[in-house]
C-alpha cells in the first residue's frame, strides 16, 4: 500500500507537451492530503478494531470462566444434594435401628417383669398352701380330745421333720412381704 509520503515523493518524467507542473503539483497535494486523512483513519480504525477484539476476547474469557464456574456450582450443588440425601437416609436407618433396639429392650423388660411376677405369684400360692397345711396340722393337734401320751418311743426323725416344717413355714411367711415389696 502506498503511503502519503510515497505519493508526495513521486516524480514524473518531463516531456515537451506534458501537463502543467503547477496543476499536477496541486492535484498531487490534494490527493496526498485526502490520502493522508484516509490513511490515518484506516490506522485509527485498525487500532479500534484491535482494541475491540481485545475487549471481545476479554469478555469471551469472562464468559468461559462464568460458564465453568456455573458448571462447577451446579456439580457442587448436585454433589451436596446427593451427600445430604445419603446422610438423611443414613440418619433415618440409624433412627429406625435405634427405635427397633429400644422397642426390643422394652419388650424384653416387660417379658422379664411378667416372668418375675408369675414366679412371685407361684411362690405366694406355694407359701399360702404351706401356711394352710401348717395351720391345719396345728388345728388338728389342738382339736384332739385329750393329750395322749405315746406308748411308743419318740422318734428323732419325727421331731426333725416337725421342726423343719415349722421353720420353713415361718421363713416363708417372713419372706413374703419382702418379695412382694421387691416386685413393686
């Protein structure tokens, strides 16, 4: 491309019947002036285009960064959501397991208390029967018509058996209120 200086320094060969020198110089000066303006405008426009291209590139970089940031944020949100969902399921399972354990422990405790209650009732009934038998034996002794002396010798086993029955009955009677208090 020709510069204004190239146009201005251009020389023509002289001929006899050539153009008027003054007119050619004036035309060249006018052309140089207009060309110089266009040349400067062209340089300015190229600079503006470069500046705008740099701005566009800057904004494209920002756009790409924003896209990546948005994708990362979406991915992080999905991961956080999935993690929260997994934790919620885990907490729910742990709570169900804990509740099941508590219910099972409560059932075992109720079962143990029922068994103990049944044992105490059976012990009470057995003690009641022993007391009745003891009292019945005592009544039979006291209702006898007269005191009879035995002609046959007293057997030691009879005395031991009688004492054992009496001691067992008195022990059972004394333990009965303690056992009833423990069950309550």
